[in-house]
C-alpha cells in the first residue's frame, strides 16, 4: 500500500471527532445524536482511503530539454 495509512487513520479520526465535538458545542446537533459517533468513524474511513490514494513520495523527474549546441563557426568571425 502506498501512502501513509496509519497517519491517515489517525488524522481522519481526529478530524471527525473534533468535527462532532464542534457541532455539539455550537448547538448544531444534540449530544444524544448518532452523528457524534458516526463522524469519527467516517473520518477514520476517509482518512484511510485518502492516505492510500494520495500521491505521497518523490515527484517524478522532470523531462530534460535537449541542449542546443552552437554551430562550429559561431563567434569565429572577425569584427569589422
């Protein structure tokens, strides 16, 4: 598996947990709502999916442009 799945799981869980706590603290959802328990689990799952899918690591090497060499007689003309 590419990416960082453990970091994604931890970050997703914490994001969902603090999102649920924030919604509760601002009165958007009551404490007995199932959403407070669902948000951390959804965050955990999304964190795992995004960590497995994300393109972490080294970037591919940029293609090299061809070097242009000057003609052999360039710069050899005498000044007028």
